[in-house]
């Protein structure tokens, strides 16, 4: 499912890129999650691609730029397969969509009258990160610090990432509360989706399960 999600997001972005500017703008307005539409459950136009509030789900597969897409898909690629191994395929996709939805709702209620559409998989990816930090806290993440590659424990890397969201300004154009909401939802829900599987908390180096090959 992790690979499928990456491919779907990439294909949707390629299709977006083929649209003329006016058509792309209408598509984003109809498929994106617009906070005022989510909080009031009223369609202010253009007509939503799916019934409200399901634009929360459709918005997860749209991205505003190639950088936006690559950033989200890189994090999903690195952390998603291990969370999928822990939850199983069906539970993983349900977990991904649910945490992403909670993230979008959190952003919507922080800016309830905003008519600016939210797009991107950031909330859902943040949910995956929340599930990862709880299940693989001591795994190593290769991180670039200045000019040096450093192995950092996952709980440090992802903990710093989470704290960093609160330093993103409201005027940045980034739906940072969706990141926070998705991450917290991931922390709270991952045990419910995998109730009989213990988190990996061994000390020292730990190599998470390898990606499944079909």
C-alpha cells in the first residue's frame, strides 16, 4: 500500500501538471479541502468533486508543487512501509486516511472561515510518522546535519520535526496544524489498529523489517 500511495500521488500530480492554469485552479477548488466548507458543510462553489466533507480525502492526493510532492512522498517512502508491516495492508490504508482526515479537520477548525483550499498528503504522512515513533523509537534515521550524515534515533528526529511545526507561521501558506493533528492522531490510533503487536523498544542499533517484495 505504501508503494501504491506513492504511485497514485505521483500520477495525480502528473495529471495536474497537464492541465491549463484555469482548469487546474477549478480542480483544486473542487477537490481541495476548504475549511469554511468543512466547518459549515456547505458547498460555496465550484461544485465539490465529492460530497462534503469527503473533499478531506480527495485533497490528500493533490499537491501544489513538485517540491511539495517529493517531500511528502520521501517521508512516506522512508517510514510508511515499516508502519504498514506493523499494521497490515488493510489497516494501514484505513489508518493513513483516518489520520490524514483528522489532520485536515484540525486545520479547518483552526481557520474555520478560510476559503483557501488545503491540498497535500502532509496530514496523513504525519500520522504515519506518529505511528512510526511509537513503534520504532530506537531505529536509526540517516540525517544530514550541516555537511555531515548522522545516524539519529527516530524518536529524536521525529520529535524535533514535530516541535518544528509550531514555528511555522500562519501566513506561511503551510497547513501546519494538519501536521500536528495528523501526528497526534497517529500516536493515539496506532495501538488501536495493531492492538496485539508490541512496539520495538530494543536498545542499540535496530533495523526495521525490510520492504516486502512481490
